[in-house]
C-alpha cells in the first residue's frame, strides 16, 4: 500500500479522539435523559442525543474537562429548540385545521399529561430550571452553567417553579 492509499483510507474511516470511546455511553445516556425530560418523546430525545454526541466528538479538543456537562448543555439547547419548533408547528397546524388538532399531540398517562401541562404553564425560565434541576438531576451549579445564569437565579426559579407545580398538581382540599 502506498503512502497516498494509507492517507486516503485513513480519511475515509473517521477515528474517535482519545478518551471518547470510553466516555460515549455516559455522554449519550446523559444527553438522551435530559432531552427526554424536556421533550417527553424517546425518539426525539435519541435524535437530540445523537446530535449532541456528534457535536462533542467533532469538537472534542474544545469540549474541556467535563465532556458530560458540555454534552448535556448542547442537548438541552437542542431539545429546547426542538420544543419551540414543535410548539410553533402545532400553533400553525391548529390555525390551519380550525382548532380541531388541539389534543393531537397529547399522549401518555394522566399523571404524565398533568405534569406536562403544569410544566407548560410555568414561565420559560422556571420550566427550564425545574426540568434541569429536578428531572435531569443536575446540580444548581450545572444548571446555572447550562442556562448562563447565577446560582441564586437557579435557586429562586427552582423554588418558585416547584411551588407552582405543587399548587397545580395538588388536588383541591389536600394538604400541601
């Protein structure tokens, strides 16, 4: 094999950077879990996780000391973009269909639907913080880094969001 053939065959087969193969399962699981909690759909979450991990491998030298946090940040942003796109498309579809498709996207158990509705009722920042803090199980520092806000803002939004969820999800007459 000539030197040219070696170079061409090396370019044809992508090689994962050092350390990536060992971390891939953790990166993918963290990205998929976060995306699923935001989107509520496993297939969409898998797509987001694949994109986030692909971006991580492409930028491996710039990912830094904590590739999991970097990948979760990317997955969060991609999932939120997907959620915005899905809502925009649903509004357009509802406008075109005369409102008959209002319940078309809802599926799952009553409790899951109630939680999704309660999360949708929260202001955007509170919803993002609650999902990342309690559903994705990130630390306050990680949530602050992902969203680019202070830890105090995370604490405040988490407290207010959790209180609003409790109020929405607790049946009337029950103790809170």
